[in-house]
């Protein structure tokens, strides 16, 4: 081998193939749902046999969980870090959070996990639990800590931090569910950005002690 160095090409090729599997799985899950997508469909989409897909992912659920981490992990970790490190007025941060959520939901493949959660959670409760515990709960926990700080600073009033968290998150979750169910909305009919901005303003007027 040149220069006595081990080749990294096999590892790179394996990584590329795993990425291709995830990309095609995202597309097929989005189009056909979880139940309607078979491992053989994913294999056919990338031109390999089903055993090769199983070489990278032991089961369809393992593949789905890897897909969710691929499309959501960075956004969720970034949001939690942003909230946890924030010190200062809460209202600008709330506006930033809903803007970031809108951008994240518009990314390729981002709606696939939520579409499955909406349509198939009753049939596949383990998938819904995976989304809830791995991705929704951490964000809600960080937001609750934000409202605990906000209450202590006398920015907000009238409810405890857990209730404020649910009141703030519910409309954002509703937008995610609508987009997952009906696709990205027609801006002429429903301006998502304006809706989310109005939600923050209305929330703040209802619960804030400061303008």
C-alpha cells in the first residue's frame, strides 16, 4: 500500500451505502408510511439485495430510529443547547425557537417521523414512544427550565412552568402535525411563519408581566 497507510475506502463505501439506505428509507416512509414500506422496497430503491440492507440495519425499527436521529438529532440538540445557555429576556428566544422549528420542519425528510407518529402511532406505539422520549421530552424539559427562570425573574405570571410549557408548545406541535398530515401548507391559505409569530405575541401578552 502507498506510504504504508491502510486504505479507508471500504469504510467510506460502507458509510456511503448506509447514507443511501437512510435517504431512500426517508423517501419511502414519507410516501408510503411505516407499515407500507418493506425492507425489500428500500433494497430495490438503491439496487441491492435485502440482506445487504439488514447488514447495516438489523430491523425496520432500527432503520427508522436511525432515520429519525439523522433528520432530528442535530436540531433537537441545538434547540436544547440554545435554551439551556440562554440568559436574558425570554420573548426574543421564543420567537427564535418557533422560527427555527419552522425551518427544521421544512428540511428534506423532516416530516417523515411526524407523519408516521400522526398516522401510525396506534399500530406502532414503540415508534411513538421513541419520538416522545428521545426528541420531544428533551425540548419540553429545556423549555420548562426556561419558564422556571422566567417566573423567577418575574417576566411571566399566572401559571407554573409546566403549564406554560404546554401552552407554548401545543400550537407549535399542531403546526407540525398539520404539515405532517397535509404537507407543507400553501402560504396563500395559511402563513405558518405569521401564525407562529402571532402565537408568541399572544402567548406573551397573556402570561407576561413585561411587554
